[in-house]
């Protein structure tokens, strides 16, 4: 509990300070102040004074970018930008979405989302000099990797620093519907135990579109190549938001997915804070995984013909063939230059270049026979083969 003489975090004061800093008032969502007040109350309860001060700075920074985004859309005809035929890859964390996105992004006709863009999207890069923002994002990532050096092993693309392509979910950091480590690494204790944040899928995709419009405004026209690890949890809203998109859903054996995710989360958040209950974290990830895979197995929108389903083995055994087959399915032109660029990128970016990421389902501390059986409906629905257990 907060000490009685300690001033509490105040959401209204942080919002007012952000508005003064930006010189704009429109947050774009009347529900945000109340949603933020609930989050601030939870953080005030769980954080010590230094972390609370950092939390206030993080929240203010996110609000300033949000205010800038909506002010840019008010001043400029950014809302007229058309997001045409984006490619959107998705699947559970640790299922191969990043490597597939990187290969798809080698197409000269396409462009990847980059971390610096979602960290600081205002003003639109097409009508401003973004070099300082790129440098700031690089510095942020150097600080993150100094704190979490092993993240390079599990996710070697982090070596790209601010140019590293983020998950789409990072766009919702300044909507206060996610607490990603790339926004909250300076606030130990903010993420665990997990804070349950309210979701509004349609509103989230409206904001998602606004950011893409912002980033392509007055910029060269290229197809977006995006990835997410939770789009499959909001398929109806995703399909409605981007009706002409090319979707690919990667499926991996759920058990190694869950085991790999636990190892990754343990190393990331274990570096940010030393207060994590690892047994509780493992139980949380197992239960979250079961709920996710079960819901996906039962989702009727998974049968939408716009979604191409691939397995992890499809992507890892012959990634170039997998991409070419996707382009055939999507009726997109596949150039020799695209094929050559993929092969060059793959040769220059071997997956184990910073070391081999290891994990074991045994670390989950649960009955693996029972867990494995509970994951069978997902395997059966999407014809996902079992993998050999990692050790």
C-alpha cells in the first residue's frame, strides 16, 4: 500500500502536463483518461518511489506521442491516405512470424514497420527530418540490450536497434492496452504480475490504421509488411479493418511455443526486475497458452478464405519456397530481385549468430502429458505436427 505521506501518481496531472508540452488537447478517445486512471492506480499500488517516477515519465512520453499523432491528423490530410493490400503475418509468439516478415520485407515493392516509427511517429516522417528520432530509438535499444543482453540470442533482429520491425501490438502502447518492454523497461515491476488492460479491438485497429497513414504520408508508395502475435485473437476486427489484406497465419506445435515463450519472458522481465515469481510466471504462461490455443481452435473466423495457413515447418524447411507459394496464393508479382534479396538477407542473418536459444518444456513445472493433451484440439484443427522436445 502507498505510504500516507507519499503523493500518489495522478493521471489527470500527467495528462495535463503532456497537453502543455505538446500544445494540443485531443487524446482521440474519451475513454482513455478513465482507462489510464485505472492503470495509474494499479502502478501506484505496486511500485516504489523511483519506479513510480519513471512510470510517470513513461506515461507522459506515450501521451505526448499520442497527442502529436492526433494533432498531425487534424492539421494535415493524413486521414485520406489509403492502406492498400497490406501483408499481415501473425501467429503465437515464438512461431516464426519475425523471420517470415523479414523475408517478405525483402520485396522491393514492400516496406517494413520499424521500431523508431512506432516509438515516435509524430510528426509524419514524410514531411519532417526523422534522423534525430532514429538516433533516439537506437539509443533506447542500446539501453534495452545493455539491460537484457540475452535478448539478442532469442531475438537476434534486435541488433537492428531502432530499425528492428516491431509487432503490431507495439502500436497500442500509447493506447494503454499493452505494456511492452520496449516502452516500459525503465519501470521495474510494472509488467508483473500482469496488469489486465481493457481491450477494444475495433478501436485498436482504427488507431493501427492511423499510425500507418501517418508513416506513409508524403512517403514513397510501397506495400506494408506487418506482423503480430495476437491478431489471431481478434480476427473479426482484423478482417473488417483490412478487407483487402494478404493474411498469413503461422502455426507451430503449441507445447514448444509455450516453453519457448516462458524462457523468453523469464530472461526479458527477469532482467528488468528481480521480483518475479518464476513458478507463478510459468503457471501464468501455461494457462494463457491453453486459453489462446483453445480459443483459436474454436474460432470460426479462422476459416476465412483470405487467410493462408502455414506451419512452422513450412517456413523453416524451405522459407524461399514458402514465400513464393504465398505470392502465388495472393496473386502478387514475384521478381528475381526479390528472390535474390531474400537469399542475401538469410545468408547475412543466421538465426544463431549471437548464440543458440535453448528452452525446455520441463521448466514449465507442470504435468506435460496433461498439458500436451489439452493442446491437441489446436493441432487437429490446423494440422500442426508435433515437434521433438527441446532440452
